[in-house]
C-alpha cells in the first residue's frame, strides 16, 4: 500500500496498518545496528587483507558509534518537532550516503581516512532510526498493546547484530571486504523504502499539546528509569562483547560454533523482549516486569560467574539464560519513557536514554576488560552481576496512566492491575 493511501486513513488506521507500520519502524531501526556495529565483524579481514593494525581496525569500528552518540539527542529533538516519517527519511538518506562512501572506499582501496569518513557520516545519520518509534507506538497502539509493540520494535538491535554476524565475516573472507561493506547500505536502502512506503505520523491532538511540558521537571520517574537502564546495560554489553572470546579462547570453541551460539542467543533474546512486553501489557505495569528482570539478571549473571569458576559444563547454557535476561528490559524501558514523556518529548527522552546507555557501555567495557585480564572471566561476570543488583531498589513505581494523546481506540478489555 502506497503512502498516499496510508495518509487517507491516517486518523483511523486499521489493525493491519498499525502492525505494518511497526514492522517498517523495526526495519528502519535495523539500519542503525548495521551501520554502527557491522564494522566490528570485519576487523580480522581488515587486519589480514589490508594490513590495518588491530588498534586502527578497532578505532574504525568505534567511529560509527561515536557519530551516533554525538547526534542521538539532536535527532530526538527533530523527531519531536517534525515527526518521525520526515526525519527518518532525512536520517536514513544520510546513513545511506555514508555507508555507500565506506563501500566505495573499500572497492577502490582508498585508505583509512576515506573509509573512516564514510563510517562517521553513516553513524551521524543513524541516530534518528535508533531513537524513533516512540510516537508511533504510543500514538497508534492502545496502552494494552504498547508493551508488545515496543518489544517487537526492540528486536531491531539483536536482529541487526545477527544479520551482520551471519553475513559480513563470511563475505569478507570470501568475495572480499567490499562485499562485506555492501551489507549496511543494502539494509539502509531497504529501511528507507520501508519508511517511505509504510510510516505515517499520528496526528497530535490538543491533549498532546497540553501535555508538552518538560517531563523531567516535577517528577523523577524518567531519571530513575534512565538510571535503572544504565545499570542493566552493563551485564548486557559485557556479555555481547566478551562472550565470543570467552567461548573461543577460554573454552576452546571453534569460531563457527561460537558464532552460531551467539546468533541463536541474540534471536532468542529478541523474542524475550516481545514476551516481556506482552507480560507488561497483561499486568498493566512496565516497572514490575523490569524489577523482576533485574532480579533475574542478577541471579543468572552471578550463576554464570559461579559456573565458570567451577569450570562447569553447564556454563555455556547459563550464559544463554543470562544473556536473555540481560536484554529483556529494553523494550519495557522504551515504552515507559515514551508513554510518560508523551509525543512532544518522546524523541528527546529516548535520545537521552540511548546516549546514556552508549556512554555507559563505552566506559564499562575497558574496565571489564581489565578485570578479565587481571582476575579472569568469573570475576568480570561477578562484577556484572552487581549492576542489576543495584538497579532493583531504584526501579520506580508505575506513574498514573496518562490519557492517550492520539485518536487510538482504547475500547476493549483492560489489563489487570
């Protein structure tokens, strides 16, 4: 269905249109992951085929994320001001240009600087897709479906990681680096078409404009959700970053077997986000499931530390459970922030959330790497278990449910409280 026909029914989208818009938003968000995380999967090829030092290759892998982090809040403000469809088209256009620059640099052996420039531009453009969809979820879905909807939207990151992990190393080792660098622009082009064809901004009503006051003033709900999310992202990023090396070096797994396990874990974790969102819809609460997830993340990450210390054959299985627990809260936090901030502030609030998580990950990763170097993986896993433990008492109570600020039909059974 073309965009013109979508606009004709924008004030009363069908159920199919709402879920189709969500899928389009998910595909758009996958472009961020591919544009920023994909380079990490070609570090060995950069080192072996191009003679790039490991330090320089790691720097290249960090450049897109630096660009992303610098612009997330600004893109969020633009989303709030101009709507998601328009800003996503601009954002993905910039990302496509940057990733094509990187592809061209790889095709022509243009060197480190040209490749870095393309990666930086791709990262700068990717911030809008990373923080988008708050207005779409809150605006087009009733409260009893938002947790599930945002859980589906939050599958974008693990699915993007899985796509890059399955394609880019194999392409780099086979056809070559240029083939690997073709993956991000292809995904971005698909995302651009999805936004153009499928996304319609919900109209803002008078109630939305009335609720446009700064949600950070007069309440600490958003600040506490941000703090909880920062603590919960530490075990998540630790497991995503160090588990492949833990399996290959520490437990003598083959790179292929380790990659398959990590990819399967990512996919199951993505499904776990949907399950957590559905539970929050049924319970009528976003914070109670987050508190339960923090407890589970503490227990499973501590269990992983113990299993690894004892050299248990169950350590890999415990790692899978810990990884799933560590990522389950993302969609719930996004939903709660978007609902509380409202359509006039959700872009900025989600931008703050993402920026803080990226900065926390960047700061915690080298610290945990040092812990592994001097104390071993069990010590790092134990440190990772402390973060969700500290998050448990910080989880706030659910705020009073706000009146929906868009013309979504709220009829039907309400979730139990």
